[in-house]
């Protein structure tokens, strides 16, 4: 693109941004106030968790989150369908190896903490899963071909588990007459924890496997033997 | 039992099973396709009896929770999706050979179906965005399954375009939520007031969806993506995925942004539709490959559907408007069956001849009589010859154009029809140019029959028995 054309495009984009900002200000003025946030807070005691974000994700709009997990799965299946992963990185030098030995267990521990704390404070399956995924990325960078994950068939089970447990809970509540994903009040807390635990494992596996970038190698050579 | 949740839950569970056990993916996939068809047709049957269905996953209800909803329009599209997807699944079970990567086909296929049903049933603007993400990702991954560089490149572009469309749509949803504090379609429709906010939201959401529906001039990504995918995937992309985006435009304009649909806005969509009809048909006529021809013909067919917007806008509520809407749905269904049949048949031609260059297709009628018959039947529906469903659709479209005084749309329909006749007969003329008569009508039933049945449905079933569709679309149900 010539300089003049890119200048014109930037100018147009700038004008468009200004227009959208003006419209957004109009929209804000149209309905001042907290919108649904107040209602979400009022209903919190009935949601079995005390963190409003977790209540929205796992209870009020749990069906959205179920589909979000399916989106992650579709992305991983798409990556796997493109063929084998490229060979990983060189085995790590001593400094990186020592760091990985320290950081990976800490990440897993912190992930577990975030999963548990999500019921009443910021945290939850997506944050915890992201930490597990990060642990996988570090292992892969340190030369572990499969990013610390088990064989392909186990990876498949792990990646599917989040959506599967979520959908199974939904169909079970439906079968017991409460409606799709409508938790009975006494069980809600434990059902949400069950779903979040499976989702954490699935998200962690999916992110790490996506970073590997292809079908997992059968017999990874880079597994460190200790 | 909540039939709406089942129509989404059943294909989802089947997709998970096929993903978890790749060795049995095909058996699980076929069983899942059958179960999903039953669950989908149950929704259609219940809408037939009761007029409309609504259920609330989570039990919170709008505005805090979200809802699923089905009326005649969504029920008709869900039934079409079920039949096309089932026939395509049976075809795929015979089409893929080892090494053709069928392993990832089945879970992605069922996830695509989940997203399609989810889109047709969603009653929440944000939930639609999630469904579109699932639909776009599954569709792009399926499109790249063949593994050829051209298919991967086209699918990557398709993925990026789809993301751009979703993001634009999401920007509109954010504006709607900011201004009205709810995401439920009915509640937004009740609260909506014309003004710059609602107008911008409508432009952003329609624009994003038009990109996904490949409305002219935003169609540039479609021909390479649809023409380079494997045959079952091309069929689903052209017949179903594009339709889902179009359905959402229709839904938003009819039910949510109703006070904003001005004659000028409707005419703009109509004008783009007319351009799509002429340009798509012309490019189809000039196409050198059969699958590229089918892909450009999809651009034209989306154009026909858009021609209905100015007519619907100009027709006051009543029988005439209901007829027009039914004609629109009938054309969408006919195209769904015809185009999937055509793509499946084209895939068989490509497999048998090793290529799909139209000029070198001589003797196809002798090698694959049933498949050639399918192409001819699908072509009949694409042209709009009687007794196909699109004949009735085009007839009502032109009648309404005369009645509302918008005769200029007739010129676009006529040009498109002539060009369609030309490109269909160009293929058939090549296919029949060898002498010896065929020995057998069917060569491989498992793959040829689904294509034939889909094409036959578009011509005979939808054309000769279109009455039930009118009854299904009645607000109060048929029975």
C-alpha cells in the first residue's frame, strides 16, 4: 500500500473510531446504572457461589460457558487435524531446567488454589486452566515434546472431559425433571465444583496441546529420564 | 423432556464421544447423526403442534439467564439441517478412505451440527455470538480437512473473515446491552427505540453477519473456501453454514430491529441481493471447475433470498406477507437440498474422474448415471424450473414485486434464471457427450443415493408438497 493510501485508511479508521465512541457515549447516557449487575448480585444467595463472575459463568449463563468449552475443543481438534506437530525445542540448558523444576509445580499448585477460590473470590476454571496451560508451555520450551501431557488417547479424554462433565450434568438435571443445567439448590455448590474441576483439566490440556501445535508425538524422545 | 435442549445436547454428546474414541469415530458419528436427526425432527413436530416453544437452561429466565426458542422459521431450518446433515453423514461414511483423515471429521461435523441447531434455537444475542464462534471454528477446521495447501489457505482466510464478522457482530451486541441492559431478543425488541445507538448496532450486527453470509460484495472468501473443501464439507458449508448467518439477519430484521427497517435500508439489501444474483450466476457460468460453479451459484442464491427484504418491508402484515415469508423459507430450503446434492454429486464426479474440470467431464453420464441425474435434478432446482420449490418461490417473489410496484427486481430474477439455465446445461451438455448407454444406474449406493435423495427432495418434495411449510410457519401452529 502506498503511503498516501495508508494515510487515507488510517484517517477513515480514526473517524470511524470517533463515531463509534460518540455512539457508545449516547448508549451510556441512554441507560445509566448497573444494568444486570444489580440483579446478578440480588440473586447471588440462590446461585450457591458468592463470586458474581462465577455465578454468571457457571449458573446464570452456564449454557454459554458449556458452548465456550466446546469452542476450545473444536479449536484443538482443528489443530490436530492439520497433521503432526513439528519437533519441539532442544533439551533445556541447566538454568532453564532448574527454573522449570521450580515453576511448573508452583503453577500447578496455584492453579488448584484458583480453582477452589473461584467460588467466593476472583478465580475459577478458566484462570486455573490457563496456569496449567502455562506450565505445559514451559515444559515444551524446556524440550519436553508433549509439553508434559500424557499419550494422545489420554489427551483426548482430558480435553473432552470438561465439556463432557458439563453436558452430562445438564442432561442429568434434565432427566430428573429440573430442566437443562438447572441445578437443584442443595447440590448446586458441588455440581459447580465438579464442572469447574473437569473444565480446569480440559482447559489446561487444550491450551498446552494447542501450543504443541499438532498431533502429539507417539514416543516423545525429549522426555527427560529422571 | 425439553426437546430444545436435546436438539443441542445430543449432537454435542455424540461429538464428544467421537472425539474421545477416534478408533470408533465413524460408528459413533453415524449413530450420533441418527440420534440428532430424531431430536431435531422432534422439535419440528412439536412446533407443528404447538406453534412455538421456549425453554430456559439454568431456570433463571430472561434477563438474568438465557433462553432457547423455536418458531416455524427455526423449526423449518432445523428440519432441513437434520435431513441434509444426515444424508451428508451417510455419504461421508462411504466417501472418506483411510488416510483421508476422517478421524477428526466426525467430532467436528457433530460440533458443527450442535452450533447450527444452537443458532436456530438461540433467543439471546450473546449466546448467538458463542454459537457463531463454534460454527465458524468447526467450519474452518472442516474446510481444511483435505490438507491441500489451497484448502488450508482458503480455510484460514475463511476463519479470519469469520472472526472479523463475529467481532463486528459482538460490537453491536455490546452497544445493545449498554443501551438497553438486556440481551434477550424479545426484551431488546420491546425496549428498542430508533436512534443513533440502535441504528449503529443494527448496521454493525447486520454487517458482521453479511460477511459470514457472503452477501455481495462481501462474498470474496466463499468460492475458494467452498470449492476446495472435501465434498461432504462443501455441501454443509454451502447448504447450511451460510444459511445460518442469513437466518440471523432475517431474524434480527423481522423480530428485533423492526422499527428501524426503513424502505431505504431494505432497498439497499435488495440491491446487493440483485447484484449478487447477476454477478454470482455470471461467475458460475464462467467457472472452469464444477465445484467452483456450485460455490458461485451459492453467492447468487443468497442474493435471491435478499431480494425478499424490500418486498417484505413494503407488504403490510397479512396473508400476502405470510405467503412472501413462506416463499423465502421455501427458497432457502430448496437451495439447501439442491446445493448439498450438487456438491455431493460433484464430489463423486471428482473422485471418479480424478478432477472436476467441466470441459473434460465427457462420459460422466455413462460412468455415473445416478450422479449425473442428481446434478440434473439439483440444476433444475437452482434454475427454478417447475416443479421445484424455487419455482414457487420465484413465482411468489415476482408476483409480489409486481404488486408492490417494485418491478425492477424481476429483471434481476430473470437474468439470474437465464444464467443459471446456461451454467446447468453447460455441465450437462459435457456430461452426456459419449455414446454407449450406461450398464447400471447406481454404481455406489451409499454415496450416490444420499446425493440423489437430496436433489430429488429439492425438486419433487418441496415443489409438489409445499403446503405443510405454510402450515408450519403459521404463528399458532398447524394442528
